C-alpha cells in the first residue's frame, strides 16, 4: 500500500471540510509573520482603504501590517479576516493592498510599530484564512512571492 501525505506534512488538513491539521494531531510547520509598521487613531465614520469599503462604527486604533497581495497574501481577504497582533486576534479592515493590510486594533489598544503579526500559523490555522478568502490552503502556502523572507528553523 502507498500513502500520499501531501499537505499534511505541513500540518495542514487536506480536506476542505473546515477541519484543520490540529484535528488530525498535526502542528503547522509554517507561519506567515510580519509586523506593524504604523498605528494610527481613526475616527468613527471614516472609510479605510481603496474604495472606502470599510467604515469604522467607533473611534478606534488602526494598525498597518507590512504584507499585501504583492507578497502573496490573498487580495480576496474580506474585512473581518483575522490576524494575530501580539497574540490577540484582530480583524483586517478594508481591502488588502499591494504592500499593506489595515487591521482594527481596538480603541484601547497599546500595540505599536514593530509589534509582531501572525497572518497564519501557530494560533491561527491557514485553513481558517482559506475559508475566509475562498482560496484553498494549498494555494495560500504556495503563492508567497520572493518578497517574503523565508526563515528555516530546526
């Protein structure tokens, strides 16, 4: 008998049924990380991003993440797609731009430029991003461009 392990070697579920690698006892072996490059106060009623597709219902603090579709992050990611900032889940707001993503940090946030962001990986399965963006996990982990620095850890 033969086994074709495929994507499960990366700790990612091969099924498109909302399962994750963790459901099979696997850990993700890949994380897509970046950092905040800016944090700004944002007033209620002001639109964000190209076309102003997201409008804040309250005064808040927005973070700008150094990652975009030019890096291979899915442009199709809608507002509400999660990322982790300092281990805390926050939503993407507005459209994914070529070089950056805006996130709603919340009105009381103490996050600052340079703080870490996990776009998928430990604590945020790539399968969840695949579900939000309607793109397969296979495509997400293979579409990253040469602009993304790869760090291999034993």
